[in-house]
C-alpha cells in the first residue's frame, strides 16, 4: 500500500487519541492513512495525558477537531463535554469527540461496531458473557441487549459490574467463572494486551467447540485467549473487526466521508510486529 505524503502546514487540522496506555494504538495509523487517501489536510496524534480535565482544556486551546477516547477515559470524559449524543448518554461512555465551532460533542461508535460481527452468528436468545464493565463493556452490553441477548456480566469491580448488569437486564457473576455456561464470550478488558500478553480473562476449560469467542484487544491481533479458543474449536472474532468499524464511524463523524475500511484494516495488518 502506497499513499503520497501531504505537507503539514499552518492550515493542517489536528486530531488525536487520548488514553493510558496509548503507545500500542493503531488509531494514528488508520486515521492518517484515511486523511491521506481522501486528501484531507489533517494529522492525527496519540496523547497520554495525566488526567482528562487537562486534556479537554488542551483540546479547546489547540482547537483539536476530533478525538478518539480509549481506556481509561471513556466514562470520565463525559463530565467535561458540552453535549452528549443520546446513545452515548444511555451507554454511559464516550469514545468519540467532535469539535464543532468550539463545542465538544460526545458520541459512542463502539456499540454498533461490537455487535456487527456477531449479528450473522445470531444474538437473540443466546447467553452472552461479557467480561468487563468499563467503557467498552458498557457499549458491548447495550448493543447485545438491543439485539435480545441474555447477558452475563463479570468484572473485577463488583459495584460497576452489578450496575451494568442491572442496566441491561442481565446477571452479574462475581466469582466462580468456571461455572459460567455461555454461547458467546466477549473480552472487553485490556487483558491479553501489553504488558499482560499471557493473562487470560476467562477460564479456558469452559470453552467448547461451536462457542463464539470475541476479543476487543487488537494488539496483538491473535491474543492468547483467541489462540486457545481456536484450538478448542470455537469460532473467533478478533479485535480488529470492531476497531476498524468504530474508527470508520469516527472518521465519518469528523469529516462527513465514509472511509475505505479495507484500506484501514490492511494498514494495521501490514504494520503488525
């Protein structure tokens, strides 16, 4: 893949991702690739701010046009935005900010992105275990609930897990994960990502042939969890599917243009370590 470079100048618009850690993020890669492809004079950078309040102040000061939001800021950023889309408000998490004339608007593109690859396999009436109750977990749970899935939530923080389970009409299980029997298991935590590559978010002895196992982690693309699931005969969905879908929706919110999702996916695959 070859895309001609564009010159960064005084008219270049700035976009970014906010997170911690964020060095692993492929968001700069896919969005800069898309800006170049569409001949948009913009650059996208990764920032790891000490806190979200100061980051928001910087967005306003620097007139940053659009922001991707990742762990651990998807929930806390909501207190500092001027307006929040109804879906993001319902979910309780924002992963996208659009700067419209100095007003910061919050959206959630994770929800539909997470559900899309599961719909062809069927969701309604199936028992779906969601690991994690953070920003990504909330988006996934709300998407699954809208499709009629029977939800089980498990999370390190009991309070957050119980609140999410109640919100989506699901069940919270604090321990005894080895007793969970599900048709679909979705990891929405950072477990399996650097520096926790060997960690597993769910008892692998509970994985059986025919189950669907999804991991939102996309760096590495083939997490240990997914690798073991494949060995056990499970159908697997890697985190790149959701990542590209939510990034494409972000790009459209920022620019009004639909990006080439194949170009986005290929950019990530070509830059795998």
